[in-house]
């Protein structure tokens, strides 16, 4: 049996990894500045992370959500403490798409409405309502397209209020920093305007923090730069450092009832210890402080390179924009200089999403390689 061929693959086979490096079958070392789509938060194979999962699987790897699981309670408590999202409640699932599906479903239950508003260049997942709220027609199947979704221009509060005024919108879902779309952000007035309008029109404000959460921007969540109070916050990627886990944080104005949401694997024992170890390392190693320090250092160097036309994003969720498509540059970085980077919907944008443990010497290594690769491409 062959694999269903839906992924274009680089001809590299990682077999092990440590901190910010991955190694192929020939023991060649690669600097990982992409973290598997921002998933690797505390570094590959972190010893506390490995020990937590190893110890737990030796005791109990899984049982269903029909029994007591104190590790879920411990994870929720630690998450609320570090994020500062007091009084929110946690529902655990397995991925970012599933988190957004549950967020949208919960918003519809809460408001008894069904239309969703999302924004141009958004990406919220590849399933059902989440993909319908994603601004990419190529990945929306007819079965997804039956969802009622309106895609508005980022920053257009006037159109937003006009749509909300029809009183049929259950949720406005937004990434405060767009990921796949290309690191676009709007203004403080826009994000705070969404919050105000959602409250005015009885609509749930969903902050999609699947990629931007867990300290990646220097704040625990990207929305915390603004004076807003989301009704639901979706989380995943960096949450488990590679172990499949996702969730939603739910404001206390939304009430739970038995059977409202559910999952088989979500919140399992292994996922919870993985998630707990991530939070412990973020706290113990002051990784959000490191994000802010390295981001400032990274930006300072990037501003000296004339080919970089724009630096987008915040913290360690960054994009370097050029005036040419970066596909060949990205290949050169990985094959000639052994550095993983990412791409985006914007063809001119090189995405940088390293583990939050990255240090100055790794930034120096990247920029030395980038300057050389740009020279190579010009010859």
C-alpha cells in the first residue's frame, strides 16, 4: 500500500532531534527555524518532556473521559496561571482544527445562531466549519461550502458591524497575527472594535491562538497586546511540543452541560503530561522573556539586510518579506546550508517559527547563511 500523495516533500529524512537541531539518517545536522509549523515550543526531545511522557506511559497511557483524570485539572490550573486568563475553563481535544471546530460549535450553541465571520487570508484548519472559515477555496470541498461563512477584509469594522447587525452571526473568528496567510496584522482599533461589536450584537469573539499562542509572540497569547476579552480561545501547536493536543479556553459567560462537547482521545493522560511539561519548562526557563530578547536581536540584524523589504510578525512568529518568490531561497537554505524555514500564502514571505529556546548564535548562523544564499541566487 502506498501513501495518499497530498504532501510535497523535501528529500530529507530526520531520524532524531535535540533542542533546535534535527539530524538525518547520515547524522547531518539541520538548524530548525520552523519547528514543524510552530509546534516545537520547548525544543526537540527536551529531557523533562521525554521523562514525563516515558514515566506516564509506563503507568497509564490512556483511558476515556468517563473517569477522573487529575492531570487534566493540573494542566488547566497551570495554563490559567501562566496565561493570565483567570476564570476561563478548559476543554481538551487533539488538534488546532478540532479546537476551532469545537469553538465554532460552542458559539453556535451559545448564541443559537449559525453564521460565521472570518477574514481575508485567514487559516483556521482543514475540517468542516474550520476550513469553511479559511480563505482558500482550493481546500474547501462542496460539503464544507454549505457552512454559512462571510470573509471580510482585515481591518474593515464598518462591514463587520453591517453584517453583525443582521443578528445571524454566532461567531467572529480571527488570528491576531495570521499564520499561513502571511503574518498580517491589523490595528489596535480593529481588534478592540471586534470585541466591542461582538458584545453589542451577542456574538462570540473567537481568538484563534493555535499558532500564535503559548508564548510565541512574547506574550502568552497574541490577543493580549490589546484590551479585549475573547469568549473562546483556541490553542494547539506549541501546546504539546509535538504530542497531539489542542483545546479551547472558554469564558465563564458560556455554560457547560453534559454532552455539549466530547472527544475520545482529547485530554488523555499522555497528552496532559506532555502539555504540563511544556508549561513547566516555559515557566522555569523564562522562555517568553527569551522570545522577546531573541526577537529584538533578530529584528536588529534583519534590518541591516537590504534584500529584506519588510519584517512581519511579533516575537518568534516572524516573516521576512522579499521582492521575489522565496521558494528557491528556501530550498537553498535547507539543502546547501541545512536550515529549515517556512513558506506562506504570500509567495514572497519566508516564515521563521523556531523553538522558543533559540539563542543568539543560532540567529547568527541563520543570517550568515541567508546572506550567502542571497548572493548565490544573484550569480
